[in-house]
C-alpha cells in the first residue's frame, strides 16, 4: 500500500492548527510577550524606582515641595506650553484647512502644496532653522538692526512664546491634515438646513461644522499635546530653563535616577490623563454623518479687495513656509566658524556634503541611524502588522488589553520611554537575554521600536478595515489555508497601508532625538544627536548639512506616500 506523501500530513496538520480555537492565541502570544517585556516591564521598573529610598514617598514629596519649586515650575511650564501649543496649532491648522478646502483664491494652489512643508522638518531641524531666522542672533533681527543702525536687535524669538511659535509652525500640519480630510466629507445640506432655520455664520460654525470636526480635532490635539510635553530642544534653544523633559535630563545626567523616575511617572500620569479626558469628551456624542448629501464645492472669492488681501496673504504664507528650508540649505554651505556677527554667512564651501559620505567620523552618525532605524522598523512591521490583523480580524479574550498596550507608547513622551528603558535594562534580566542593554547598540533600536510601533499598527489597521473580509472567506472556501490567504491576498491588498506606516516609522527613527539624547553612547551616536552636538560646537554648516539630509529623506517618504495614496485611490475606482 502506497504511503501518502509527507507534505500532505504537514498540510493537514497546518489546516487543523489554523482551524483550532487556540490558533488565535498562538498568534497573539508573541505580541503580548513583546509588549509586556518592553513596554509594561520597563514602565513598572520606573514606577518601582520612583519609590526607592529610605522613605517610599520621599521623591514625590520632594517633587511637590514648595521649598524647592523647580519641579512644580517645570510641570506648570510644560502644561502651559502644551495647552497653548494645542490651541495655536488648532487655530492655524483648522483655519488653513477650511480656507483651502472651501474657497478658491489667487495663490491657493501653491499654498495648498507648501502648507505641508513643515512636515519635512524634524522637530530638532525646525528649531534650528527658526533660531537662524528669528533668534537673538538670527538673520532678520540682525538685518533690521543693521538697516536702522540700532544698538540692539529690535526683536527675537525667545522664552515661552518663542517655543510656542516653533511648535505652531512645526505641528499645525497635524490639525490641517485631519481637518481637511473631515471638511471634504462634510455634507453642505447640514449647513443649508441650519441657515434656513435662521442660524448665522458663527452659529453654523459653532453648532454644525466644529462638532462634526471634533473627532479629527481630538486626534490631532492628542498628538500635539504629547509632542509638546516631550519637547526638549525648543525650550533649550529659546531659554526656557524649566520644563519636565529638561528636569528629567538634568536628573539623569546628574545621576539622580530616582528623581528622574519620579519626574517620568508624573509626566506619564499627565499625558495619559490628557488622553483619557480627550477620549471621554469624544465619546460623549455621536459625530457620524448620516445624511447623503454631496461634499461642498469651493467658493470663488469675487470681491476685488478680498482678492488683493488673499494674494498678499498667500505670498506672505508661501514665504513663511519656505524660508526655514531655504535658510538651512544656505547655511549648510557656510564654512564652520566663519559666520559670527554678519547678517549672512560670507564664506561658503561644499566640504560639508563631501564629508557626509567620505569622512568616517561624519558618516558614522548617519550609518548608525540607518542601521538602528532599519532594525527598529523591521520589528515595527513584524509586530505592527500582526497586531493590526489580530485586532481587526480575530476575536479573542484580552483584545482590549492588547489595544491599550500597543497605544501606551503613543501616550508616553520619548523622555519617559528612555527613562523606562534605563530603569529596566541597566542590569541583567531575562528580557535582555541576561545582558545589560544600556550602552549597547540594541538599546536605541528598542526605544525606536517602542515609540513607533503604533504608527505601523494604525496604518495597517486602516487598510485592513477597508478590506472586505469576504475576499478572505472566498479564498478559504476554495481550499486555501490561512497562511496562503494571508500571504497571497491580505498582504498584497494592504501593502500600501503597511508601506506607508513603515516609511513613516523609518523616517521618525532617523530623526528621533528626545529619547536618543538620554540613552545614546559614543559608539552609537545617532544623526539627531550629532546635529545637536555640531550646533553647540558652533559648526553650523555641518549641522545644517545633516539637517538637509534629514529633510531629503522625509521628502522622499512624502512623495512615495503621495504616489501610494493616488495608486490606492485609482485601484479602488
């Protein structure tokens, strides 16, 4: 009697396994282990460290002590900057979205392209460009001083409002992108109905338009708040000495790890509380648009006076948006140390760009960031896609817990993530395979992996939600097993979403600074820290050349993402 081939036994065994009720837990167990080991365990270690010492609450008592109010002042300053940044970004982003989506005016097309320019500026590079443009030694203050023969510069960006201006410029795009997408989907019949019932423009705005934009505004507010709370470079450059991230950095560099842990726990509490409050507010009402109207068309500005105003505003907006990148490119060609009191650099060279790819010391931070970014992004793809598939397609106990665990890093500032890793992996433990990770190559990729896992997860989830599940069911009904269906159908159809999240995670890793500054070593110095160091060594040309390289990488990602979105739209028609 002829024996069945071995592969048929393997195939049948695989089929029985995938059809088992335990198969889903086999899939999600590695996810839970990774999230527990590298998110919850480090957070727990920081929590324990904050209570270490002779008295359990001594560090918290010291934090809230009025005798040394530095920590309380830092907490208040961070909260104030973050809340004002959210308000300013919302005003600019939502207003820009409404004007560009609802009205046709001279200069609208060029402005609608350039409005996304700040996305090409990593936070550190954005601060750098604004310092060169509007700081106390910036181009514009010096030019006005020289033009009018003044003894001092007439103005400069500094203090808290300098930080808020930079935050507004670099972060309003979060509101613009989500608000513009929501405005495109608004039904004009709702506004027409409100107007016919006697509501004025202001009432229509406050009672119809803004409530429908609430979900997108809240999502953007969360992101801006988290980024602002984690801001380090802007307060440092503009003379705001006491913020939570700076206090954590000082405690860490002074060896006071217990106080750094305490400050991190309080910062985590504030960030997570803001997340809970925003989600509670969003869930109070139903914002779903149930009408079947057609999206509104743009209204052309007919008044001559308004056209002139719109043209001037468009020109001014275009200039403001493009200047930061232009000044970075200009200074990247300047000779290090030659630009001192002059309005513009006087000596130029291409040596910085040559050194980027030929000098080993200059190239090392770039190569370090590329290596660590690729490693972290590979982990993001592997676990982010698996987590997204589990959350969207599978039913299992602990689904809510998994969603919370994945999004916890999204609510934690980069400073807190770094302190958590320091607390967890400064000693040998099972999750580090009995090694000390602090000071090694692997600690930075681990930080990037934790911080950017939600990016791949959310992007993949959005693609999976749009994929009709009947396609997978049809494949299985024709005899294909789960793995074949996933590999040949699910992955190709969600590839654009996966790739978009992957590219975004990679670029974020290449430009990550807040977590990197706390846990890098001399042998693993990343690109962002190298920019920071060159800046403080007054090597402005090299620092800006590094910054231009980062901008080019992000522009490549934006172009690829745009092509992918158009391709996805075309294939869906």
